[in-house]
């Protein structure tokens, strides 16, 4: 039976249960899970700023039992290259990206997983800022 290697990408800022569930479900699809982690520079290019720096986000992901390897994501176009370079069987993203990466189905299976309800980094950040303003 063929070794199934899965890949997903993200910023994984303010690591929360939604991230854990995505990684757990992605890992359950194969034998190995690689996470492409957006660098701070790539996030800036996307108009985003992480609360937690790349080095620390990488350490958090590497400590997660569902993650076998973490690679830096430095630009949009690298996904197709990574699929070939790492022998990827399945590309996984949250369903908020549905359709954006269908072009990769030429190279591997593409799956969009449902997001965990009632949790997101944006909502978490907003909640923290509201609580800080009241304190």
C-alpha cells in the first residue's frame, strides 16, 4: 500500500482548538502530515500580521502530535512545487478556501474540511482585545 503524505497550509496564529481539529482530521487522511507555515514576511505580503512570531508558531506546530514536519510558506506559488517535491497524496485546507486550490487536483487529491464552528483566530483576537479594553 502506498504511503499517503498530506499537506496543509496556514498561519496558525494564537493556536486554538480549531487548529487542533483541522490538523487531527488532516492527519487522519494519511500516514504523514506536513504543514506549510506562513512566514511573518509572507503574512505581511498578504496584509496580515501575526501575534505570535514564525519561530514560536513553528515550535507550537512541531509539538503537536498530528504534525510530522513543518516547512516555511513564503509565497502563494510554492504549493504546486511543494506537492511535487514532497510527494503529496492529498492537499487539505479549511472550507473557507473552497475552490481556491482546485488547480492542484491535477497533481493530488484536494480536500476542503469544514471549519470548527464558533472559533477563529480573528474572533479570538477580537475577544482578547475587548477584554483588555474593559480591564
